[in-house]
């Protein structure tokens, strides 16, 4: 829900991350008067808008409070984040709990409907309705959809699931048909008539709950989701959600999901409280707000999978979509900014997300001497690049793999991963030895800015990557090379301006600068690749280049990257500069401007020098790189292995 529409929630329609509207209409009937709570943009005269009184979010919940007549109603949208519980994390559903309380004894009924906008298309929709014990389940799907097909990033080949069950004190009813008829039935009767005709374009599927006469708080819960049984195409083999080892069909899966509400809710309260308190203690309340807003965005981009053929729960792989920037699968330089969140919450995900990349590289089908950029041009097709046509980022991805592999080993104490892929890792370390200082014309992770030769920040990554590989393997000769690179870059001034006030964008270009975010892993992993003076130099310099809304990524552009801002903030040597980065990102997400009404963008304009709106987002939205916001929190230590 765009932030500027929360005040008008009763008439505002929620959106898919890419901007498409997703019909979700919520109504409440209080003593015979019907109120819209959400998603009814043009209500008939018999439906009045409720009044929004508050809105808040946690790491796992978004909560809206409204009043409707004498009733107080809470809409609690809850998406579990449970990375160490593969079953719970892999279930592709979210909860909506509606809580009702009253200042007087009133009869209250509540209602929810959705439509085929959730299928990603219009006019070719099949629907079904079934019951399983007390659970009522609607399903919507696309007739004849091709496997792994999509429309504007919405999957087409799965099943939309909408389900609920009565509480101990409510009565449930269902109906589908035109939204005028179905909503009209609820507004008139407070219940639905049970009819489920064949689905036609414009229809809704609806569930109502009669709460009876409410004198104390009572609640009912709905479940929404999208099931893709063949979820990911990995090298020609289908991967499916981990949950399907136990719950093979959508009805049993969503029934279990509703059964799990209490346990999931208890865990979520602990997760929310823990992250909020730890991030506040680490860097203040603004930092906590940023962390809290980042969690679901990261884990929402992830599938925790097993083989669809064997359903073997020992064969777990994590797949991640590079949302919005191009849709690649398990992009190595997207996993890299995401890894601090994994390090804090569930370090095993560092390995699980790298495994699909390394397993493919180990086949030898990728012939280049440096790692592949991604394992699939567009999610969920993780079919590799046997044609050798992946986007080339040789130094970038070599350093990323080595750093993340050592981060996993350090966080978990497990060495088997490094041992299993030792020959691959060593080959990429050798590539950095030969190519990591005198860098050819090439891209870095921020490919939108274009390629350059001899990028200082890439050379920093090579130095840190080599010392990480040396620490991981005990091969001190690689550590020596990494330290030599660092000495040339900082000690001998190859990567600094002549006065040694800052790292430059490229060697010898004194008037240029870069946000040297690749220094961060040296701090996190205690590598001491660069001396303290290098970090102090950058700490002093960053405030001098701050633009109106933040510190630019580098001297070429008028925008900043929130993930890299947090990497830089984490290694600064005083809290003033650290908080400068954090407060700028907080100001960005807090503004009411129409230029920033998308899911947390990690790229925004920090100045208007090139005619762009200051504080406006720049293209990217909903990307999992927000895991990089955990960089400062990660310095407090790794999570449970």
C-alpha cells in the first residue's frame, strides 16, 4: 500500500510490487450499517468509509486501525519471517487477522474479497471452491498457462489461494460473482449466499464472517497466497517449496498455515522485538525503523526449495530474485549486499543461496576464469549461461564469492563448504591475483553507472577478497597479496588523491570520489586488510561531499544507494558520520513526496544537480539488497548457525 494512500485506506487499492493493483476489498457491518475498511474506491451509497486512526509496521506485521460506528477494527497483515524454520518460511501465504472490539454491544460482520488481478491477467481465469474440515478455500488460476510464464513479473502458472475458517464464536459464509452482487449481498444481509458460479471477468471471490454480538475483542483470520508447485527451474529440474515434503497440495498447505497461526504469531513477536531492540541499541531508533522495514522485502524475494521429484528435505537450495532491476536469478552481486541480513538472522542462508551458483560452476559449463554474474536471465529460470553471455563483472563477482564464503565459515564455524568448493574458490583468488589491481575496462555491481578501468573500489574488493580467501584456507600467500594491494591503494596512494583525503573513483583522478563500501567486509570479518587510517580518512571525507539528501554513490552520479550507504556507515570511525548515512536514509523513507511511493527503493536522488527530484526514487523498488541495511547490526555478531 503506497504510504500516501494510508490516510484514505477505505478507498485505496493495494498493489503488487511492480505497481499493478491487486483487488482486496474489506468491509465491516456494524449494527446493520456497512463500512469500507480497505480497497473500495467507488463505494455505493449504502457503504460508508470507516475512519483510519493509525498505521504501523514491524518486521513481520503491518497494522491498520479504524473506527466504524461504535466499533474499533484492526487489520493485521502478517507475513511470517522464520528463516531457521524452513517449513514455515517456505509456505507461500500471508495472514490477515481482523480484530473487532466495541464501546457498546453491537452485531458485527466482516468481509473480504479478491479477484483475478491476483492471477496476473484478465479474462482467462478458472476458479474452484472446496472445504477441508472447517477450512473454506477458493482457488484462482489461469487456463492453459505455460510453466514458468509471467506477465509484468506476476507469475501466471500457479494458483491463487484465499482461505479462512470460523472462529469458535463466528459463522462463515462464501460467495462468488460480480462484485456488485456479492458486496451488495453482504451489505444487505451481513452474510453470503454460498453460490459459486463459473468465474467470469470482473467477478470476485468472497468470504464473510459473522462475529455475532461483540462485547469484548474478537478476531477472525484469512489467508492469502500464491502456490507454484514447480517453483523454480534449476538446470532443467523443477524445485518446489520445502513445505511440500509434508503438505503436498494447496488445500492441506493452507489448512496447516491457519493451524500454525498461534505458533507463528508467537515467534513473530519475538523476532520483531529482538530486531527492534538490537538495532536500536546498535545505532538508534532511526536505524531500527530502517531495519524493520527491510526484513520482509528481503525474505519476500526468496524461495526455500527442495527437489520437486524427490521432495528430499536434505536437498535444500535457496533461490533469490533480483527484483525490479532485471529479474536475474541468484545474482552474485545482489547476494553480496543481502548477506549482512543473513549473517545476523540465519547465516546458513549465505551457503544455501550460493549453492545453486557453485553447483552450476562446478559442472564446468561456465568457461570463463571468473565467476558467473547470475544463474538465470529471468526468475524462476535458473538454467545457467552455457552460451557464456552473462553480464561480465569479473573482479566484482570473484571478490564477492570469496568474501561471502569466508563470512559463512566465520559465522557458523563450518569449514566443509570451503573445502568442497576449494578448487573453485582458489581459481577465483588466482584471477584476482592476476587481475585485481590493474583492472581492465569493466563493470562493477553498480552497472547503471557504466564501466571504467582501474576502479579503486573494485581493487579494494579484490584486496579484501584475497585476504578473506587466505583467512578461510590458511594460505597466507594470498593474504600477503591482498595486503600488498591494500598498501598500494592506500599506503602508496594509488587509489587516493594526492593529499590522501579520500579514495578516488579511478586511479589518478584526484577530483573524483567513490563511496568505498567494499572496505566493509574487512571490518566485519576482522581481516585488517586496510589500516585504521584508511577508515578514518573516509570517515572525515564523507560529510564534505554530502548533497542535499545524502552522499552520492560516486562523483559521476546524483544518486545514492541505501545498501552501500549502510556498508559505509558500518565501518566509519565515529558515530557522527555513521548517523549521517543512517539519518539520510531514514529521511528518504519517511518523506510524503509522491516521488517515493514504491516499496523501499535502494536508489534515490540525493541532489537536483542533474534536474532530478531530490529524494525521489530512481527506478529500483522492492529489491532484496536491503539486506545490506543490516551492516551495522552485523558487527554485533552472527546469528544462530
